[in-house]
C-alpha cells in the first residue's frame, strides 16, 4: 500500500510554509507516494501540519518546516514517535478530544475539492433528505433546531426563512454573507477552504426551503485562495449535477454566482452588502423594509452567514432534535470560536454553547504567546467588550453575554497580555469606526471622530488628570451613537469603549 501525505493548502498553512513542505515531500518521497493538499483542521498553532497515512493509520507531525521533511521520511512508521514533531493521530490529541465538531467535522480530512470524499463523509445527505420534504417542513425543521444566525446578530434562521417563504411567489434569492471582516475571525474562510461543498449544500437547502433558484456568495476580496477554491467547487458541483437544472433528478434548478467585495468592512452589514451586490456603493439601508421582504433587486431574499448555511446541512442530515440537544438555554447547537491575538495555541475550535470563556482559555489557548499574564479578552470582533478576568467565567451563550454587557458576535476571541494599554484600545474602537463607517448617518460618521478626540484629551495625562467633564461628554456621545446610528457599526462602537473605562479605569487616569 502506498503512503499518503496530507499537507494543508489553506491560507494560514501557506502563510507559514506549507507549500515548501509539500515540495520537499515531492522531491524526497518515493515514486508511489501520494500528496493530498487537504484543508486545515484549524489547529493553526501546529501549522504547517503534516499527516502521514500508511496501512490505514494516519498520524500527524507539526509544526514542521521543509528542513524537517527528510528526517521524517527517513524513519520507519514504527519509529515515528521518536521524532520531536510527532503528534500521533490528531483525533486523540488533547486539543481536539474536548471539541464537538459538527460544522467542521470534515475540515482537514481530505482534498476540499474532492466530490467523492465529500459524499463519502455524508455530504449532501441533508439535501437528499430535504428534497423529500415540503418547503414548509424544511423551514419547520430549521426552526425546531434552534439554529440562530452565526454572523453576529443571532437572529433565528427559521423565522427569517419562514418570512421569505411566505413572501409569495416570484423571484427570490439566497445570499451568503462571506464578507468576514472582524479582527481575529477566520471561521468562514476556513470552512470555504476546507469544506466548500458544505456551503453549496446549505445554499441548496435554503433555496429549496423558500423557493429561490439563484444564490450569490459575497466574498471579501482579501481571500484570494478562498476565491480560487469556491470557483472550482461551484464548477465541479455543476458538473456533478448538484447545481443547474434537474438537480438530483428533481425539477429543482439552482445556480450560484461568486461576487467579490472591495475591502469595505461595512459590507458585512446585510443591507450594505445588498447595495454592493447591486453595483452601488456599500451603504446601509434603512429598515424596514426587511431584506426578507425586499432585499436583492427588491425581491425577497435570505441573507445568511457562511456558518449558518453550513450548519443547516447538519440540521437536515441529523434532525432538528439531535442538533437542539446541544447547547444551553436558547443558544443551541455548537459554537465556533477563533482564538487569536496574543495567544500560544491559536486556531479554531467548535464546542457546544454554554462552556465558559475561562474553560476555553485554559483548555485551548494555552496562555499568551509572550508568556506574560492575560489581562483582557475581547470577544465578538472589534466592536465587542473587553472582558477582565473577573468575567471570564461567563457562559458562552448569547443571553449570558448580553447580560454581562458583551456579545459573542462571530466568535472571535482576541487575547491581550498585561502590557496592553486599554485607553489606546478604546481609542482604536473610535478610530476603526471612523475609518470603516459608510458615512450615511451622522452619529456614526461624526461621532466616531469626536470620540477619538475626547479619548485623546483623556489620555493626554496632564498633571491634574482627566476631568469628570471629559467622561460625561464621552458617555453622552456613546449614548447618541448607540441609539441614533442607522446600523450596528455605530451602535456597537460604544461597547468596547465603555468596557475599557469600566474594567480598566487605571489606564485612563
């Protein structure tokens, strides 16, 4: 039996030298060796990761460099454990054993463009079940699963789908929001690069559920490798009969088109995204009307994030009850977290809702990369709260975080050590908003600029220190942005600012 070598080709793995590792194996390996360019498993702290499969046993080495390849290839399988980079079977590694992978169950196991590999691992099972149900039954299944939007807003997916389904007949659209722009997030990219057919399957199910025959994937332009893989996956799905006319022998037709953004963070907001898709500048629309009733080209439109659409495949394949059995309270299913910032073991994990932030930090993060103590953790992207250690025991579910004045958002977890200046972080929130605002509403456009100016006065650190008037003015400004902004861009900017002042006041005095 020939030996098979797995070397990831996702963006992160390539950034740290995976291409050189694959080339070294090609140069030094035996003539019958097979090199599989799989997707990453999400353990980015182990990349470049090399897995070797021989006689049905698959083990990992990582992180490896091209210079390590000759040494690994020179030892026999019975002596693999003697190599310092040896990890054993990845499924038994402590970083993976505590996870509950549903959405990312296939990530890293095979060539992401292998249709045969996807089908062999129960790919399209959810869609094949969906075509036996009525549209209303599909929507009811998604509703009973408790699946909520994974893009940050956490709106129940079934309610959104029901609205589009009941919006009458005629043209409808499925739009996948793949404009992943939050700092410290990469789950959408990893899924598209490691398991792209799952996204296609999720969009198919959504189309079947609401009566849409056309879908769009709006992808951020900063993901060129993702673009390459998604384009190839769409073409292969068309060739295999999973896109186009008469899908799987039914009368269903569905097509998917990939569209690229132009570097605007605001286009992660669904109405700005729709404006961009229609060929206009990405600016937020006033609501109502809701996109579910008057969305793309003024037609009823489902706008869902990548992870939401991917999770639908599990709901349909496993059943709503099985999916809803995981999680906590109204936060059901699994939560995808991305560990980033000053962290030793960065990467993606998938766990049921309800585990605490401290569990995640202790069991997966492995401390800071700098070796200094953790001081603050920002969850939910650049507009999320900065949480001190006293709040790290908060359960990771939507209601618990909202009660703590925080949000889960898209699941980004960014770690800061004790050298961080939280006053500078508060200023960054305003600066970020000023840079990325679409400019349509005054509270966001002007408030962010004024906020940065007030923070500058506070951190000028004159002899007398900042005055109470500065903080009062800042709070008035935050209140205006929170309640007067047209969308969450301006409305959430006060969250990191207020948390920095509340929990780290010493950095402002």
